[in-house]
C-alpha cells in the first residue's frame, strides 16, 4: 500500500455507545458512502454526524458492536488524496512551502504540527508560527503569506 497517496482526514477517539459508533476528531468533511482507510482495513461510511469542536460521531459499514469499535480506537482515518476538494490545503502539502512576510521570503516550512489547539508551522527560524497568523496560501506557487500584523520575536 502506498501511504503517500492517502491523506489523514480524522482520528478515531473511542467508541460511542454499544452499536459500533465511534467518536472521531475530523479535519475534513466526510460523506456517507465514502471509502476510508483505518489501519489496513477499508470501510464505507454509514453515518456521519458533526458535533462540537471538530468532533463527530461516525459509523462504518461492518462495525456493529462496541468490541469492533474498540479495536479502531486511537486510529487515523485516511482517504485517497484524489477525492479531496481542491480548495483545501492539507498539512503534508505545507511542508517545503515558502513563508512570505511583507513581500519578503523569510523562511521555509520544515514540519507542521496539530496539537489540537491549532496548526503550528515549524521553520528554520527560532519562532514557530501559528496558523492564525497566516493571511493566505497559494498551493500552485507553494507560498504561505503571513498577515502584515505578525511580529517576529
């Protein structure tokens, strides 16, 4: 299996109820009937309900008990990159993008972290950059532009 063709769209937190439902942190919208990869198994989404704070309750075809759901706990949920919308950017696409501030190239993104409180861009600078300081991005040009109000410490 070529994992570079997949993108993480969520992470299963734990079972929800007794019927095989799962509580999941999601990073992109999912659709009923969509195929997802969890571990080495492919599942079809049977039910997807958003709740609060980027979490959802999801059901997969073939997962019908709490025992089956428990085995999927703390697993990443992936889909084939080709089926994702083009108007979004995914964390792995940010790596190696140039960071521009006030029309000047200031850094290159080396790594991207999501600790739950927001996305952090790691560069060769002594300062990590929070996604809240990003004004825009250009996937084709591979450039992330920071807000003019951003101040380097």
